[in-house]
């Protein structure tokens, strides 16, 4: 299995910046994709930014140009740099890793970290 530990959440004013980190451990060699999701109260969990199995990145339209996902393979860590934050970015942010098994895919979630953006 893969374990994910997130850090970096908190309170920020609109227009400010935060960076999230997600450190992976365990069977990290099996990971195909990693990314960040978020869930606001009353909403479904949604993809914010992620790495595909081919190594490219994708972003939700709502964060393009403001958020950047990056990784440090030596540290088995991915990051989410969030700039120009808006109150609508307020949510619990989760890191996710997925890997393939015969006939299916499995995944792990981090514990989640709260981001609150005040206006």
C-alpha cells in the first residue's frame, strides 16, 4: 500500500498564497498517478491538479493560471503552489495516489488539510 501525508494547509486572505506538500511512502514504485483533490462543504470531491501516468499535468479550469503542481522525485513528494487565492478555493484538500493492479486500479488518500480563504 501507499501512505500519503499532507502538510501546509491553513488560513489565507484572498489574493494570498499557500503551498501544500504530500509525501508518499510504502509501495511508491507502483504509483502511476498522483494529484490533488478538494472538497468544499456540500460539494463533491473534485480534481484540482494532477500528474498523468505519462508525466504531464492537468488542472481544473477554475485554478488554471493560479495553481501549479510539481514534484520532487528524490523526496517522493508532490506540491501544490496556490497563488491568487479566492474565497471559493476554501475546501479540504486531499492528496491521492493511484496504481494499477491486474484488471483494476487502486488508490490511497491523504488525511486532508483545510484551506480557508477569507475575503
